[in-house]
C-alpha cells in the first residue's frame, strides 16, 4: 500500500498558519481499483467537504459544512507515481491523508461530499477514516468510519456531487438533525424519473421495467417474444430498467445492447473486472473442454486410473517382484472382463462395457466428453451453431486459443456417474433426487382426496389370474375408507404376483404417497411439440415405505398429450418404464431451470434490490443487513437475459420448451406467493412437513437415527457446540436432505436477523413508524411485483419484519445454493437430466435388446446439444474465487459497526457464524450415516449443497498472470454464497 499526502494535508502546514479558533479533523482516504492517471489532471481535481451530523446550518437545513479540501495536486501525485514505478511496488490501494479545518460547533462528522472535477476519469473510493487531532472533548483515538465502496465519476458527466454517510446506522426518526435533509435528498436523487435516452456507465439510476428485451423482432418473426410483465396474460417480476433505446419496429420493445457485455448496470452493482474476466475465462474453458473435437487418445474407460493396476499389485506384492510384463498381463485380464455383458441393475437389458469389437454406445460417448484429451479446432458445424448462441467475444477467444496450439483438457466426472456409471438409472435413485438432487423443491405430498391416481396404479398393477379376481371398487374422484377396506380384503384373501401391491396399499392407508406434478405443461404441448421435440406432461407417483427415513419408490408415471387419454406406465413395463423416466427427468429439468432456479431466485429478488436502493438510505440498518445478499445480482441477471434467456439463446436451444420457455415461466409466476417462500411455509404448503408442538426441542444432527451412537459421538467432541433447532415444523420424511439441512440454515438466519433487528427496533410501533421500511415494502408490492396481488402481508410488527427479511436472505443464499451448485453433478450427465427428448414412447413390441441403445441415442438430444449443456452446467456450478459465503468475513475491509451497538452486533454475528459452523458439523455427521439413504443414494453422492462452508479459504489470484485458474475442485457442490452472484 502506498501512502500519499494531500495538498491540504502535510503540505498545508507549510502553506499557512492554522486558525486557532478552529479544530482539525484528519482524514485517511483509500482509493482502490483506479488507474494512476485518474487523479493526475490538476491540483483541484477532487474536492471533499465534510458535514456535521450534530448541528445544522439554519440557512441550508443541512449539517454545518467544512471548507473544501483537495485530495492531490497533479504535480505531487505525478512525482509519487514515478517513485512507485521505480520501486516496482504492486499496489491496488492508494492512501491519501487530508486535514479539514472545522468550526468549534461542528461536532461529529456524519457525511461528506466528493466532487470529481476531472473531465475524463473516475476512481473507486473504498473507505474514509476521520479523527480529531486537537479537540478538547473528543479523543484523538476515536475514529469515524465511512465505508464507501463506490465509483466517483466526473461531475461533468453525472451532474451531481457524490455524498457518503458515516457507518453509523439510524432509523429515519433517529437521524441526527444535521443529516436529515441530506438523507432525504440522496433518496430523492435515486428515485427521480430520468429522461428518455440511452443511459451511461456513470448514471446511478434504479428504475423498473418489464421484460421487453428478450426478443429481437428486427431479425424476423422467429425471434419475436411477448413482453413479460404488465398484463394478466403474461405476469412477471420487474427487472432493472437499462435505458436502451426502443426498437424502431416496435416502440414497446427495448433494443439490445451492442455487446452482451456492454450494457447499463448502476456502477455500484457491477461485478469487479476480475470476476467478470474470471467468468469469461470459465465460459471459454468449458466450451473448449466439452465442445472441442473428440480425442484420438485411448478412451477414458481404459485410463480411469493409469497406475491403478500397478498400485493394487504392489499392495499385495513387493514392487521388485512385479515387472512391466506382469502389469500388462493383469491389464489384459481386466480388458477381457470389460468385454463381458453386465446385467442391468433394474432388470432391463444387459449392457456392453467397453467392447472394442462392437460399436461404442451412446453412454460411452457421453463419458468421453469428460475424458482427458488433446483437442483441436472446432468443427465447422459446431462453430456455426455456437456463433448464434454465445457472445462473439467468447467464441473468438475459444477459436484463438484452439488455433494457437493443441490444448490438453480434462474434466471431473459428474458426481452422478463418478462412483457407478449406471446408478442414476435405479428407480430409488430416481426418487432420491427429488429430495436431494438439484431440484428438491417441486415434490409434494399426495393428499387423501387426490389418491385416485395412486389407486389407478394399484388397479393396473394387479395381475389378474381370472376375471373374477378383479376387486370390486368403484372408481371416483376420492378413495373412501370402505374402498380401502375392500382392497385390504382382496390383498389378504388372494395370492398376488406383484409384491409391490402391498407397499402401494400401505402408502394409501398411511398417507405415504407423493407426487411430482408437471401436468401444467399439457396446455403448452401443442406449440412445443410442433417445434421438433417430443414432450409429455408427466405426473409421477411415488411411495415411501417403512420408517420416516425411507427412500422414495416411483410406482407409476402418467404421460399426457393434448386431446389423448393419459398413458400410465408402471415399473413392470421395464423398457417403457425407463423411457418414461427420461420424460419425467426432462420435464423436471426444464422446470428447474426456468422456475426453481431462474424465476424463484434470480427474477423474484431483482425488484427487492431495486426497491432497497431507491427507498432505504445507506444509513438504514436494514439496508446494511441486506446489502451483502445483493452483491452482483443485478449484473448477473442482465448477463442472463443477454446470453441465456434471449430469443434463440442458450436455454431456448437446450430446453424442450424452446421459444416458449419464458412464457412458461410467466405462467408459473401466477402461482408464486411471497408468503410461501419462507422454507417452513413452503414445506407445509407442499405437505412435506406439519406443524410441530412448539415446546418440543430438536437437537441436531442425530435425533432420529441411532441416538445412542450419536450420544457417544457428542461425548467425544463435547467441546464443540451443537446447533439446536426449535423447529416450527416436523418433516413428514425425516430423511429429506434439502429440508433437513435447510431448516437448520433457515433457523440460523432467522436467529441472526432477529438479534440484529432487536438492536434497532424496540417494539412493533418502531416498525410501523419506520417510513422508509413502509415505502420500501409498498414499492415492492405495487411496482416490483405489481402483477402478483396475492401472498403479501403487511410489515407492521417486529415479527413480520423478521419473517420478510429472513425469507429474502434465505432465497438469496440457501435456496439459490441448493438449486444451482449441483447442476454439473447431476445435469452434467445428460441421460440423468435430459433437457429435451426427440422421441415419444415406442410401442413395447418395437423395442428389444438389440435396438434399445440406438433408440436411446435417437431419443436423447444430439451430441452438440449435450456437450453445450454440460459446458453450461460446468460454468454455473463453479464458485468464483472472490465468493463471499454466508457468515463469512468479506475479503475486503469490513465496515466498522456503530459504536453504541458494536459489541452486541459483533457478538451476535459471531454467534451466527458459530451456528453455521455447528451446522457444518451436523451435516457431516448425518452424511456419515449410511442408513440415511437419501443423503447418499445408489450414486454415493453425499448431500453437500447446503453445507455452509463458512470457513472456506479464499484462493489467491495469480499476480503474474492476473488470472484466476479454475480447478477441478471448484465444482465441489458445497458452499452457500451470500448472494445470487452466478
């Protein structure tokens, strides 16, 4: 770090004598991420003026002002620049010292304004620290902190001076008199309507707009998309208004930016240049890794561990006793075994494994996408398809990298096939992923009045020996108790050939049935299936047998097409059953991308961010609480609209929903309610939990599995704190990893939010009288989510405020982590999560052991689509190197907490962090219990998506290359970032 003196700092002493009637405030200004020349124009290029918070000027109604002080004369800074260059000191932060003369009644400094008079250059003001050096009543050791963290652009561009407030936090009614007017003026600037026309990088504009920028009508009807938001037909959350000019052909539409990476985002919402470059590099490397031509090197299945045979042999025999010839002989035996036919794990056809005498099957081809290999330049056909999908800048970098030399690339296998290449096909693994996969938020309990589909499964499963065996049960919209008794008599009095019938019966009686419902798709299928894909609207019935830690067993899949009777497929239909599961997974993959991930996290949070910037002062405690959870989200969302969600973009290419993808998302927004986004409310709404008696305390992690064993473990580590949950809900399935871990995370967040708010709000009246909070909440309801009238509650009590804030923080942290970072682990293997299918179910007689693999290949997406999907999953599943995790200290200098409440807030935040660390231990302990099958499954994937990873170290940036090097370990499927930042 380089320290430099301002002209009215050290130089001032030799310029004029200090006025003895005034006090001196010394300031230290930190400027970060700014080029040297941004402050080299003139000696008066950056002016700073302080405002008192204690006393106001009666003529201006603002705090008493100091005189202007100037950060640096151009000549002096130029001298320092050369000194630093000669010493070759690598620095990102520059420190300047200034001295302010203030009147004796000035009191405590509460704000300052910065005027950048340079005509061209901006700078990033990181922080300011002030202290008196000659005040008789204020000790010199007392510091006044200002965390700025903002760009300061030339006033000739912005038209405004920038104001920064101290880190003291105040509710509106408690604002010191010298800051009241300044606080109001600053919010008014951010709320003011702006003239039409394109906005610039230096504008600080937060306004709402509809989704009128996804289509590109000038390129023809195929790229036309409806406006989402502002209508009953297409409701949608509002997005950030970006100020691009309207389309010439349709003035209701906004034209796109000149480049996917050049669009308006308010300066303080832009991610750092380093992070943006890291994302670009990750995208480039993912495309090279998975879309480059196939390697001619030996296949991955022959090289999974090159020295594995040698290591195993040396385990039993000394190294000196094993020759290379012996190793080759052992390898030949293994190669022979690989040519054998392996039985199917679910009773289906046998599989050929690495038989070089046969044509390689589609599964081996997909495994090859992840192989260690040397790659060459892109195929012309793939390059042409990529030109329509990825930004030109990204594709040019891919082409340039591949043209330079042959690249050696490697990728870790997706978790779903890392241990067992066919575990994903198991029925119970299929069911487990609905509880612990990448979309664990759609499954719901099948209510008793909805049990007709389950009875139909039972009815079809019955293997009649004669017509009189048919049970006398009247089918209607409900199953009553007499019908259940009739079923029981049939089961007890007849010998049946399907043992699963009893499980189904018990599921009915004990209300242990569940459904994954994607029937909403039916109304879209006429349009979707007319675009070259083959999709059904599916409903999957599952049952849980045995204890509360049971796995889910799918017992029936209903496939619907418009105008046709639903088709019910059962497990004993063997081959058709496997194909039906493909269609369920495809439905679920589209719902996950468009709703669980994009709509329910990215899109619904955006209006909250805009309203927070417009309605809550930076001095407001709730602004401070929420700010870390909004980091980079507006920028990420803008990138998503430009690259992934746009007409003809990546998601429309990969998903079977195609050009109707965002329309489908809009349709499902009609069901969204904010009051159901709280995790406990969501679980209750889906019937996956029930209300618990509040005086029953549950302590993690082992309350339901082997208590004695748990007690022994707790005794050995008694010094470690165990996180206790006074849960308001009780899970219907105790082994529901997303919900089990999520409730602990939710409770920790709720506890932290409650303790934080307790510092500032003494009672419900304080909440009611908080005008900024009331305006914030009203704007979210009436502007940000204008199209959703239901599901809102008033924030007029302390409890309602805590609930709203906890819900919002949960969405940005835990929920997003759960539905995002497992995408490569599960979706990186396309057969497990196919995003589109090209075949309907065949007739059973048309499929046999000889042609099944060919049918599967024709059914799955083409290889380009699969490779692009894997690359996208790789990109989205990586944590960036500057990620800040829930409960983790920021890598940047932390804001100093307010002095009056510093100790209590510091203490409560420390407890929050300790709770998260205890939850980490809880999750580790649960993941050790193999009896909890849903935490591992047949694929042996421990559930880590809600593992906080609070103490995860920040990887350093290479100073030489100035580039973040992505590593395999980055896709670790764990860690809860503070914000939706990828």
